């Protein structure tokens, strides 16, 4: 049986009447790269701070490799590293001094890998934190998290402030971590990043888990996008089950299809078609379909 | 922006204005109660009026036989120093502090320039000073109506103005040093040095060594020369306003000429690795504390040696004066050098208590700025982290206590061998007891109400100081007097330290700190 790197059961956090996180139950398997999505205020950072034991749950519990986040935080933290969206660091220390300090606190550092990371992220580690740009401060904290090669890495918007080249480097590091069997919990707004890296994705909304699964599993939630070009007259497809948002331009029709394809194919059988393009929704389209139109999927699939 | 600044600074301005007004009222009204006859008053004036040592330390005392003269002598320096520190902290916070945090950039992205924004903040700060003056003046005028004080409205307003001027000047100093230092801490440190040098120059000028002209080189000297209620010299307002306006002008010009976030005194942006002490959170805390240790160590050593040096002469005159009544109320019974040192160590006790609260304020800042997350997301326990910080703080307080005793002994040894080193070492450790108690209580507050740590800690020190100040001149009953932590320690070396009382204070401090640690371990980490 595969070990769970992260497990939450009914995890909730209330601030007075505000439910920042409500009844979150999920499991992240050791060795997987797990994406954590949601709009601002959905409860992503609250979840991460609960996992780290920085805040106390109002109900439920969180475990890291079977260790309770609240009662056994030190043992749990020996196996993880954390990158916040914006790191609080010590302005008078240099990058090198900061990495040395955080390595000592961690207790174990792969020094060769650390030096490689400094080069790969093009960090001038002799500069003081005060003199760094936001992106460079983020590099320091990313290197500090990666250099100890922990079993679990928790990233909260890790690439905020990084340029595209460094974002690419970060993706390489995550891919390497996956190959080594490390677990990655990635909360991000950059959907292409999540799509490129993650094995599974969870989506939060208003403190509730609304969807969890692989991208393939989640794509069924969104409509298939189709463009059909006809040689002659365009048939009436408005009554076909599952077809929506019909638009036509000349002899080309754009539509979205949810559910089985068979009724549409039957409706098209009598027509002469010159081109038919069909594609699955991207994660961004999936995300927008969940939030942009205010739809809330059923929670039936929300427990892994 | 001026309005926003004014709103930010108004509560503390009014609070300190009221405190300054209470100083005036308590000092004036209690004088009449203690020195009932003209003979008592003449005796006081004869003892301290021409005493060079007290003049150097507290300023000249030209008319101690009058309520007005005594009141000014008694309060002006305390108010000047508190006002100066407040003004410095307020302006560095609203200028360099906002720039540090990035808020300045947001403000400057609006329809304003760096010069305009700085000018607007200075206007808001000026409004804060006016509020402080009004609050002080209201109480001074009201006190002036009492038959004991009997001061007309205009002199009372002038008195309040003289008490507000240091705050006004050091707001200007803070605005200027905010252009010099790259961080608020640096800007405040530069301003602190200006305040310290200003005090030292004034002290030399009043030391009877023929260098009285130096008084005109010191901002605190200008304030001293205002001489409200005794022989007013409004002409001294000219250098005060001129100096402040010059600093304000320079601040506006310099703010316009430098980049946002930059400073005139450039810090080295890179350096070779210095890994000493960077082996864990405690080592880092010690490393970060080094400038604080150096500053407070210098201040405590200087005050200690100075008090020791003047103790012999002051003790001699004290033996012959009715000030013994006041000293006795402060716990320094007896006469002579030890009685003087007994009360003088109170000043050092206040300094140590401010150090104690400062330590907890720094702990809270680590949490608010999310630097603490870096440790707590690693294998570091909350209790271990906080207990480490407290251990460092207690060691620091004990070291400062010992340092004050040694330096006071060195000062005394120049003139006399009347007080031994072990006696003064015991006096030094004695003043650490209330500081440890305040440290523990501040930790308790940090444990369950972290955002209130600074206000409760500094409030407790201020309350204890105010009660001690007012109680010392006979204006309070003993129930209120007993609420002052400084009143709970014996005025060593006037009398020996009260081990029981000191142990109780330390025990309360330790118990409160333990409770604070436990509460901290159970609460949410709260950002700023």
C-alpha cells in the first residue's frame, strides 16, 4: 500500500463566522506532484498553514506521513520543506548566510546540490537580502527548500516574482524531484505550471473542496470544444442533446458538447463535412468553467 | 497624506500630552504639600540651587524656593527625553518605516511627488506636535488656576510649549535621519545618537567648567534655555524652529533627489559570508541583537559611570537637604552617597525595563514579518524558539545590571571609596528583577494577544514610572504606589536589596513567561 504524504480528515478553520476552510478531506500519495488550485480567498494558504501546524484547526486533522501536524510538528517538519508566496527573510544577511542558516536549522543539506541550484537559478549569493529584488528573494527560499532534498515539498505560489527562465528552471527541479520520488504539493495560480507538472489536481472554492482528480478525470466536467465546417447547408444542431453555445460564421459552426458524442454524430451523418476539429479543454478553461460561470460541481467526486 | 499621518500620530500625541500635563500637575501640587514653609523651600534651594552635579545631570535649578521653579527643574529633562524619543520614533516610522514596507511606493504611484509626499507627512507630524502641546497646555493651564501653583494662562501655555519643543525638534531629526539610513532601525539609531550627543553637550555646558557657551550647540540646551516660569527666554525658540525647519527642508529636498528605497549613507549591498553564530535560531538572535547590545551597553555604562561620578558631591548636599523626604518616599532612606545612588539606580531600572519590552517587541516583529515561519516550518518547536529568545533576553538584562553596577563603582571610585564593588554589583542585579518581571508579563501578553505586546509592555513600564514619579513626591496613597513595579524593589545601595521582593518579581516573571510560552504553543501564528 502506498504511503500517504499528506492526509486531511474534515479539516476546517473558522475565524468567527468566516469559514476559511470547511471539511477538507483529501490524500496526497507519496511520490506524486499534486496541484492545489482555487481563486483568491478559497482557503489554499489556510490549508498549507494548517498542514504546517502554523495555525490550529477548528475541526478535523492533518497528517504529514502519518504524523499529526499539531501534536508532532517537529517530526513532520524533518521530512518537509516549505516555500511561501512571499518570504520573510533577514535583510542584513547575505543570500549565502541565509542558505547556511536555514540549512543548519534543517539539519541536513546536500551541499553539492545547493551549489548547483545557486548556479542554475543564477543567484548572486554574496548580496544582502535587503539588496535583492523580490524574485531573487524568492530564489533564496526556493533553493533553501530544494537543497535538503526533503520527502515532501510544499509550495505556495513558488514562482511569484520569478522571470520565465527561472520558472522553467523551477519546473525542471520539480520534475527531477518527482523522478527521485519526492512528493510535491503545489499551490499555484499559474495553471500552465500546474498542468505541466501535476499528476493530480484539487480545486477549492469558498473553503470547500469542489473537485479532485487527475486532469483526465476532470476534463469530463468541461465541454468538448468543436469546430465543424460544412460543404453545403448547415443543419440545425440546437436540439441535439449536450450541444451548447452554438455560433456560426459562414459555413463553420463552433459549439461546446457535454456528455456523449453519439447524438451529435447522428445529427451530422446526413451532412457533408469538410473539416471537424475537436479538442479537450485546457486546465485554464476548466478552471474558468468552474469559476467564471459561477458553476459549482457536485461534491461527489471531491473525496479521493 | 497629511491627514493620514496626523490620524496615525494623534493617539500617542494626545496620550503623551496628557502624561506631560500630569507631570506638571503632580509636581506642582505635591511641592506645596511637602515644602510647606518658606524655610523648607529655602533649604531645598540652598542644597540644590547651586549644586554643579545636579545641574549637570538634570539641568540648573535657579528658583527651587518657588513651586514654578521646582516644577520646571523636576520635569523638564524627563519630558524632554521622552518627547524626543517619541518624536524620533514617530517620524522614522512614518517616513523610513513606510518606505521600508513598500507603502511609500504605493503612495508615490498616485498624483504626488516625493517632495510633496514628504512635506505632507511633515505637516501631519507638525499637527501631532500641536496636539501634544494642546493636551499638555490644557492640564498646565488647569493646574495654574490652583492657588498652590498660581500660574497665569500665558506662562502656562509657554511652559507647555517648552515641554513640546523637544518632540517637535526630534520629529525633524527623525525626518532627516530617515533620508540617511536605509532602514528604520538605522534612522532611529542615528537620531538616538543625536539625542545622546545633545544631552552630553548640555551636561558639559552645565558642569561649571567654564564651557557654558556649549549650551547653544545642543538642541536640548536650547530647550533648557527656554526657562519657562522662572526667567523665560523665548529667543531660544529661534534656534529650535530654525533647526527644525532646516531639517524639514533638507528632508524634503533629499527625498526628492534620491531613489525610493535608497539612502544617503549607503550600506554595503554585498559581503563575504560571516557564518559565526548562524548555526540556529538562538545564534541568529544573538547576532541580530549585537547592535542593540552595543547601544544599550554603551548607554547603561555611560549613565552608570556618570551617576557614580557625581554621587559623592550629590550625596554630600543631600545629607543636608530636605530632599531626603522625597528620596525616602522612593525607598532610599538615609543620607549621603548611597541614598543618591539608590534613587539613581531607579533610572537604570527604567532603562532595563525598556530593554525587556524591546526584546519582546522584536520577538513579535519576527512573527509579524513572517520570518518566524522560516523556523517553525522546520524542525524547531515553538516553545524552544521562544524560550531561547527569553534566555537571551534574561542574560542580556543580567549583564546590563552587572555592567551598571561595575560602571557606577568605577564612577564612585574616582572621588571616594564609600561604596564597595560587591554592594554596587548587588544594586545592579537588583534592578534586573523588575525588568525580568516585565519581560515575563510581556511574554504572557505575547502568548495570547500578540498584537498588544508592545502597548501593554511599554504601558506597564510607563505606568510604573509615572506612579513612581508622582508617588515619590507624595501625591499618591500607598495602594496606587504599590502598583509600580519599581516600587517593589529596594533602592539599593541606599538599603540592601530585598531578596524576597526581588525573588517574587522574578518568580512572577518566570511564571508569566511559562504561561506565555504554553499559550504561544497553542495559538495561531499571526502575521502583521
